[in-house]
C-alpha cells in the first residue's frame, strides 16, 4: 500500500485498510525499533500548544528511523511572536523539512497548514477537534490487548465534548462494529457531529453519567481528562472536574480481558491505586506511540 506524501489531518482521511496497514507496520517497529531507513530526512515538529507524549514520541520515532528533527515546543520562541501568520510559517518550514508534525490550539489549523505546505502534514492535535496519531496508537493498543478491533464494547469516559482523542477514536472505531458506552456529565456529552458517525453506521450506543453503570460491560475503558484549557468559564470546569473518577474499587467485577486506557496526561481521573492493577494499560499505550509514529513517518515518507 502506497501512502507516500499523504497528509493525516483527521482520522477519517484514512480508510480502515490504511489503519490496518499502519498497525501492521507498527508491529514490525515494535519487534525492531531501530531501523535507519530515514537517514538524510528531516522531520519538523511545530508545537504551538504544550505536549509531552506526542512531541517526544514523534521525535523518538524520527530518531530511531535515523531522521533529524527540527522545530519548536514553544511558539513564543518562533516568529509567530512577531506576528507571522501560520500560513507563512508553514510555507517556510516546508523549505526545511520533508514532513511537518504540528499541534495547535485552534481547530482547523492543521487542515489549513496542509493546504499551504509543500510537504506532508501530520496533525498532532488541533484544539478540541482531532488527534489522529493518538487514535492510531489507541487502535494499536486495543488490538494488542484484545487480539482484535472487531465487535468490542468500549466505554469512553470524561470529557467527551472537548476531548479530541475521543472524537478521533469514535470515528475510527465506527469501522469495527463497536458498541459505544458514553460516560460523561451532561455538559460534556459527545458532540452531535461525532455521534452522527455512530448513527450513520447503525451502531449501538448508550449514555451514562457514572463509570459504575458501564464498567462491567466493556472490553476497553477509555478514560479522559476534563480539558480545563478549553473552558471559557473556569467555574464551569470546577463544576465538572471531579465527575468521573476511576478508583480500584470500581474494577472488582470487570471482564477478564478488560483494559483501562488513557491518552494521558491524567490529572485526578484515574486514582493512582489503579496503576498496579493488571487492567492498567496507559503507560504501555504511551510506549506504543513510538512504534505507531515510526510507522506513520515511514509510510508518509515513502520508506515502507
Ligand atoms: N496524549 C497526548 O496527546 O499527550 P501530550 O499532550 O502529552 O502530547
């Protein structure tokens, strides 16, 4: 499958077959992480919003492929601070790199960047919209822990309104006959634009306000942080910030194959008393990000 020069802006830009191709490729990188197939290539990581996992795992992935990395993790050190437009920044970086990985707080900016860039662009998160590479590593983690992506029961818990990882994951999992269990406070329910994907496929979904109502029914419990930075009124955040907290006492009667995932960072939504339990998979999930991002870089640069 040839994915050379493909942008990845929304998870729906890729087909189910393309997801599965990237996951297969990621397996090969998990078996053999150091493969110097990208020597001479330059990957730019442009982060206009904070990140630990996405930026560092992309940079780790590029390094393990033998590529060089340029970029910034704080746009206040770039010419954005002098008033340069995003379009001009992207046009310029296109002259220096073979691939651009970018994160921005505004929805739609990655798409805009892909329209002016002369090299492929990967969206590393745009506001509350999409986080497609997180989604790919979530798919990899689900497949690895469950042995399949098909016919699973998945609970998505927490900030379903602003959580971009949730939006991408729901849209991707609609390809695999998933039953969705949506757990959130009323004010943070899944947006109708995302729910539309579930309805279009005639898939089942249930909505709850507590974890207890869903936890024993599911194969995957996908926890998320309430996205404080997206709230216009901090009091609205204060009202919901402790709505859905996972404690080990909630995991007594779960299915034997059940795993807890979280894109991280966590604040308080998973008690640390869950961390030693066999269901806790979120740090392995973060590690899987390196293999999946190696696969994406290799495929988009046309090296695999
Ligand atoms: N999961 C994720 O996007 O983490 P970072 O914000 O640390 O990149």
